[in-house]
């Protein structure tokens, strides 16, 4: 298999599959990487510790999600440069240097805002202290997470999805081993899994640097060089900032969802937290094909091959829906087994299973949403999709919870708020996409997307 994939030529279906598969496996390993913390503490420490890790998840995603979204700007910009055949080593160096500075700033900000964000979730007293300590340790490693995310965006722009897969595979194994050592051997509890995560993130940051350098030996970090790259940085922010804000604000909305969840007690928190972790596994194919759509569209737009980009969008969408449905069938059929992996408390298992079986039938909507958003990012069209996503994922969900909980304070309303948000968001973005598509056919694509 080639190290990179050029979507501007050759068999497009084959290219999409070959590019998406490493991303899918990377997502699988990344989810295992993220869920080992919960698996270890849930089985070897207790339900309170599992609840502490679960309640911390929306807070870490609030901050990390911003820079994960920002990395889509990296992929979109560099994919178009790659498709046009231009040299992009200077832009790559800028991305790496800027990511390092932002990562350091993020770690500092994380320490400062952690107590405030945790107070918004309002976890029970037995959970609060563990969650706070977990977050303080986790925040110290955010510089590595930010650097890895943005440099993996460079790899995706090259068409090198396999590189990220190799790195995640190595660090996932490392994280599992360290979790078991720190918790089961050294007895460090929640602090142990947080330390293991930070060490693994550090290794991934170093590894991705050398992977990109293998593509271009001129790749390096030069903070001084940022002075002359203000224009490019502003262009990156213009594309990636809306996606980053979208990720962060959706995660911020999840913090308030957790205020509702906390009212149902520790077992409900652990059960819903486990279901949300399984949720990531079901949606993996959708995310993988959405990321693929960004690179595929970006390369073809850069090469001025609009028809090929539109054909690729349809292929990616069909493959995404089919894959999500298959994944959903597996998780639905064995949901008791999968939830039970995290904790053996019957109440935790019952809540987690009920939530998964409620939301899985709606996952085809998630597949459509991820692909539409990924495709629009390939066109570097991110601002309006951000507003529409926030309208559905934040506004619609919070309104639904407010009115449904006032009418009937039932945990089932928590389950329902997710497909409600997915549906509203997908319908809005689909309408926007169709309007854009018709306009592009009238020859106005360049003016709309700023290409």
C-alpha cells in the first residue's frame, strides 16, 4: 500500500476505502485509548471512580475539541495545496510551530478553568474530588494532544492516513500497559490513568513529528518563523476556528446535559457515561468517512476537478451509512456485554443498555451529518455549518431537555435529546448543502467558497 493517496486520479472508490480504513482503525484504537481509563477504574477501583472519569469527559472534550476542530483547517488548506501540486513545507512548519505555542497556552488555561467547569457539572461530593484531580493531571498533557492533532492533519493532507494509525496503535498499547501498572500494581487510582494518558500523548506527539519529517526532511519547529506567516495563520483560523468553536460549544452544552444526568445519581452517571463511550464506537465509520471527505474534496477542488469531488461525496456517504448500520447492529445485539465490560453494577448496566438501544436506530442520521460537514470543510466552508450545527446540537438539545424535564423528570429524556439534536442538525445542514450545490452548478462555486 502506498504511503499517500492522491484522490485526483485513479479509482476514486478504492481511494476512499483505502484512505478511510486506516482512519477507522485509528478511531477504533483512539477510542480504546480513551476508554481504557474507564475500563480500568470501573473494574479495579469502583463506580465512583468510573463516574469521575465519565463526568470529566465533556470537560476534556470542550478544550481538546477546539483544537481537534482547528486541525480540520490544516487538512483543508494543505489538501488543496497538495492537489494543486504546490510545495507546502513552509506551511507545514508554521502549523507545527503554532500548534506548540497554542498547546502550551491551552495547558495553562486548562489548569485555571478546571474548577469552574467542574462546578458547572455539579457532580456528587464522592465524585467531585476524584474528577478534579483527574482533570488537573490530564490538562498538563494537552500540549501533546494539540500538537499531535494538528500534525496528523498534515499527514491526512498528504493522503497518509496510515501514519496516524501506526502511531495510535503504538500509544494505545502503551496506554493500556501503563494504566494497568499504575492502577493495579501501584494503586494510584484515578490519578494513575490520567498519568498514563499524558505519557502516551507525549509519545504520540514525538512520533507524529518524525512521521511528517519522513515525508519532508525540511519539516521543523521554528517559533521565530511565525512572524512572517501571520497571513497563513489567519487563513487557517478562518477555516478551522468555526469547526473548533463548534466542537467546544457542543461540549460546553454537554456539561449542562451532565447537570441533568447528575440529578439521577452515581449509577445513572456511570451508565450514561458508559453508553456515551460506546456511542463513539458506533459513530466511528461516520467520522472516518467524514474526515476522508474533507481530504478528498480538498484535493479535487485544488486540482479543479469539481465533478470528481461530487461523485466522491456520494460514494463516501453510502459507505458511511452502510458501515454505521453494521456497527450499530453489533453493539445493539451485545449491548449488555459491552456495557458490562466497564462495570458489573446491575443498575449501571441497565441504564447503559437502555440508552444504547434507544439511540442506535438513529445512527444513520449521524453518518449523513458527518459526511456533509466533512465535505463542506473540504470546500473550506465552515462558518455557516458551524452555526447550523450549534443550532441543532446545542440549541435544540437544551430546549428539548428544558421542556421535557419540566413535564416529566425522566432519565429517558436524556436518551432522547441526542437523536433530537442529530436530526435537527442534519436537516439544517442538508438544506444548506442542497442550496450550495444548486448554486455551484450555476457557476458560482469560486465566489461562494473563496477558492
